[in-house]
C-alpha cells in the first residue's frame, strides 16, 4: 500500500484572508489526527501560540526554522482575533485560534517571549491546559525569553529542572526551577532559552529534538549562523562616510510575498528598538504578505503610498521569490536609483544584493556580500567572505543568520556604535 505524505504546509491553503480576522479557519473546525498507519510519514506537529505583545523575532524564527525542517507548524492566536499586534509594531496573522487547537496532539509546543505577550500566554486557560497535558504525556515543550519564568514557572512545569530565561526574569524563575545561564538549556522534555539573540540556536535545538542531528545540521547550513554567538559583532567597512538625517532616521522596509521573514522582522524590530521611524511597505496589491515560510505579515502601507515620502535609508530583506518581486517593481527600483543619485543610504541582505541591487546598477563601484550561493552574481566579489559589508552609503549582508548583526550595523551607522552595542546586549546578540 502506498502512503502519500501530506505537505507540511498544506493547512495554509485555506487560511483566512486579511479582511476577516475573527473567523475560525475551516481547516481546524474538526481537528483530526492521522491513523496509526500514516503516523510514520506525517510531518511533526508543532504549536506556536502568539499574543499581542509577543516578541516577533522569537516567534518568527521559531516558526521559520521549524518549517524549514518540514514540521507542520500551527501559529495560534490567544487573542479574540487572528491579527496579532506583536512588539515593535509588527503585525502577524495567525493560522488559527488557540481554542481550535485544544483537541490536537502536538509533538512540540514552543512559546515565544516578549511582554505583555508572555503574560497573556500565561493567563490563557486553554493554552495552560494544552501545555500541562503536553508535559504530563511526555512530549516536548519549550519557551524562550520571559516565557520560561512567566508561563512555565507559574504553571509548575519546571519543578526540579534546570532552565534559563531572559536575564531580568532569572530571579523569578529561580523560585520554580534551578536556573542556569546557558543560551539554550534542555532538561528532559523541557527546552528553554534566553532572548531574541539566542532564538536561532534555540530553534535549531528544537529541530534536533524533533528530527535528529542530521536534519538539524541540514537546516542549520543555509541559515549562515554565527560561529561565535554572543561575541561582539563586527563589520567590514570601506570608504567610510557618515550617515546623516534630520531628526529620527526614516527607514523604508519593502516586503513582498516570498520575503524571508526572519530577515524582515529582524530589520524592523531592531531599528524600531533604536527609535528609527520604520515604514513597512508591501509591493503587492494588499498590505498582507505571505513570507517564504508562510508567516503572514501585514505592512503599514502599500509601496505606491510609501513612494510619496523620502527616506534616509531603504533596506531590502531577502528571500528568493521576494527579491525577484523587488527586482521587477518599477516603483521600488526607481526609488532605489533616486536614493543612489541623492547619495542617500540603501542596503540589502541575502538574495537581494545579487538579484536587486546588482542587476540595476546599484552596486556599481561598490563592494558587497550576499547569500553564499548568489555571490557569484556580484561583479566585485572581493569582500564576499564578510558577513556585513558597508561601502560608503551601501550596506549588504549574507542571510538569516546575519540578520541581527546586519540590523545592528545599520543602527551603528544611524545612531553610533555605542547605541548598537547597548541594543546587542539587551537582545543577547
């Protein structure tokens, strides 16, 4: 008998569109689990609950990396609507409501942090019941940042276990667990971690627990992760110029269907933490976009509206389909060319330096870097071994694993290195 494997993202084909955030998604109206015959060929089931005030870097990295591993990830809102207003003005549309997930068995439940998001997760009785059942039945449960202390600790799920969390919550955690300062801590079926800067390591650890080391290594490679997490970030800078602005820097972050969501959210999150005025603009016909790993992000406005304004910096996330969309957008390309001719700053990460900036002459006379497999498309490849390259008013970087460093390098150019290092410390980068 031939068994057909379900696509790990098949449930997304019927997601609720932007106009109807309070309607129950049809794919979850009657939760079902596969029969025992098909379990071996099914993707692992993962629940990632989110709330208003969830830390978007943590949520997005967990979702993205687990979907790269072909886990079937359900993003569930604990709010009364699917649209969740995460920290730093990031709007994410969940796949389902948490109440729709109560009768589904998950192989892993992973809680992002952020405040007040972690507190809202803790107060959700349905989620508490789901996670307590998960722990009692010997399946994996994980949390990062504030959530190990605020949620798991309050629910009594870390008694007698070693755990970690965001530094300012360690005292609270110490009353319910044995605290350790590891970037990622595993004890039995509980996995905990510290904050935004440890989320990628945390997520890869979750992949390894679900699928094994070989799968984790295969997922880890294309992420272009840091070899020295926690060390001070570095940049390669040539032809140094000062990036100036009148008042808070105004930054445009275009997004498209297929944009890499980890890169997108890292740029937005970090720059808004630094108090830059960030405008997220969709190059699609609607403000809602679907990222390369199916995370649904709602922009602030459409690009046509955003094009009426001027910016101190335009910065492009990567993702192959998204970069191709950017390259074909006459409006965006014209804005970038105007940025160049006005000697204003612009940048890109991952696929976008090679697929957007290079073919449109925006790297002429500049040295840059890009996603490793695309560096051969750059006319000047002399600096491509560097994770971040700044050449005058142009900044480029390699991929998801360098997106936090890339964002901090932008903060450094706009606000100074001291501000960037303060943010890096706060975020545990």
